[in-house]
C-alpha cells in the first residue's frame, strides 16, 4: 500500500525515454560506484527535494520564470513526477537515456524566458539560473542524506556527490558549477545578498508547505513532510523566510517527524528503477534497509 501510494505520486508523469534496462552494460553518466547513485538511492531524497524547492524560491527571477511557464500550482503531482523522472533518469539511466532526458529539458528551457515586472530579464538557459537550481537541490539532498540516511557519506565522499550533481547542471548548459562542499558554501555566500522574499516567493512557499493529496492521510503526511523539509533549510534561508525557531521544540519535533517518514517509506517502498539500473550493469543492489 505504501509502495503503491509512493509511486503513484512520484510516477504520476514521466519524461519521454525514461527507462533503466538498456543498453545492457552501459553505466550512464555515473555508475554503481558513484556517490550520486548512493545518495539518490534512499527516500531521504524526498525530504531533500522538497527542501530544495523551498530554498530555490529565494532567487526571485527563477521563481518568477517558474510561475510564468509552469502549471505546478494547478497540477503539483504531475510536476513532481516530471522532476523525479528527470533526476532519477539522469542519475541511473544509461548514457543514451540521460542524453535524451537532458536534451528534453534543454529544449523546455529555451521556452522559459521573459522580463520581470521590475524590468529584470530571466531565462532558464542562463548558466546562473541552472546553477542555482542544481546547487539548491544538491545541497538540500545532501543535508537530508546526512541527517536521515543510516550510513551517510561524509567528508570527501560528499564532495564526490556535489561533483556528480554538477555534471547534470553542466549537461543542461551551465559552466563554473560548484563541485565540492567548500565551493557550495562560497557560492551561497556570494548569492545571499541577491536573495529576496517577494510576495511571489511567499505564495510559492505557502503552496509548497500546504496540504495536498486526495485523502486526509495523504494531506496530513504532506504537511508533516513539508515541516521536516523546512527544518533542513540553512539558517540564512530560515531567517529570510521568518522560520527561525524560537525554541528547540520545533526542530526536535520536525526531525522526529522526518525520521518517522523516512523509516516508513524506506521499509515500505521498493526501488524498481534502481534495481533495474543495477541489473543493467551487473552490479549487486543493496537497499538502505540492509545497511
């Protein structure tokens, strides 16, 4: 039941060409020994993904472009499905599959451009915007991984993860992408003066932290998940958004909820696509529940 509900949400929509079985022997961009295969192979990435979306709203031109050229407010499950399809497909798919998916997204990005009400231009093909989206997702996934994975990567192995994720941004057209923990910290230090909280940002935050789903249980679960994802935000983002906790009780409750969610999903979800990817390259698959 948990498995069905999980994949009904993440697999609500697929990008054309996403598959994990062929060609046999092709490891794709990364392969089974990579840091990104390890990090993305656990449901803690769901919390990281939502946290990355929250963090990403602070770059106003990117948020405005998303709002103008996306229907995520009308169909969030479909948008989530496409996002998951891209990230998982590029991570675990063969080279032809990953090339096709990145080509599809690059084509989509060409249609996302315009001018903000204050006159600032935005374009999804700009290296700076691609970097922001990639870094906020990678950073948030790494934070969720370190906090909730039973055996998380640390130190230089985390640097390997950022270097892997940078490949995705580069395939989408970015240059000068941060590739280590130190690079990411320097990048955020450079970006902080440019980050703002507009009414459009707050609208996106309210949506991302709201309840969604067709039944009361799913809606409650989405609220709990969003609070755990909010807790993963860096301090500078919490301060900008007014989420700085006044007492230790809030973070403790959020982390307890996050642990419960991850454990429930970890034992209730079967990663068929990851199993297929490992089988494609003849590598054993060890699920996080066995670590």
